[in-house]
């Protein structure tokens, strides 16, 4: 019953709250990011673990029109379970829409993950913007983050008499998919 009540209150707040469209000029964002990812304990074996990343991101840029923002920023997140990081400078494109009192947004971040050997950072999201004063908005968003990585890859060769030989085959590149939730301020 409590979940239904919370869902109804959230839906009513989203439909009744309104936000002003951003004006042309400087615009900045500061957000708290949370990402979830599942991975296998060991490839080929059953069992999965869920990893939780948390951190902050900031971006700054120019609001070209009331609907289009272009900027650049930095995301820093940490996972205590496996002591890994996401450190990614990115460029950001964002659109703020307004349908009556309904004010959704969509944004995409493209950059380079400097940790874990380096790789792509790609994070599209959608959400809702609440007006909070004359020039400040609160943003709630969900999306997907692709975190690129690179690792050294070795091939195992089993020789006669049960000897094992490891052969270096090069760097392996890949990307982890993470479910993302962000809450933040725009100013």
C-alpha cells in the first residue's frame, strides 16, 4: 500500500509541478550519480554479483535556445566492492521540453573513461526537471551508462605432462553496461 501511495504522490507532483524554460546563456549542472551493474563471478560459472557505483558529475556550457544545451563536464564515481572508478571527461548535449506543465528532458554524454585502462564513456538519459526558484532547477533522471575498459588478455595452452603455458595475445577492449540514476541541480 505504501508503494502505491508513494507512486501516486510522485506522479501527481510530476504532472502538477512546472518549470520555466532555460534562457540563452551560461548554464551549469551539479549531479549525484548512482549506477548499478551486474557481472559474473567468473566467466563460465553460474553466479552474479551486483556492483554499485556512486559519485558526482558536473558540466558547464551554453544554453543555445530554450530547448538546446551544449557543454562539457567531468564524472567521477567509485565502487567500493571492487575498488574501481569511473573518471570520465565528456561533452554533453541536452534538450529541455515543455508540454503545458510537463517538463521532461533528454541528454546524452559522450567521452572517454580514463580509468580501467581507458575506453568509451557513453551515457544517455531521460528525466524530469522541477523549477526551484527563478534560475535553479532540480533534475531527476534515469538512463544507461557504457563504461569502457581495457585489460591484458592471455591464452592458456595446456602442454603434455599437465604443464600450462600462458601466451600474451594483446589488449582486450570492452564496455560494461550500467543502469544510472541521477539527481541534481541546474543553475
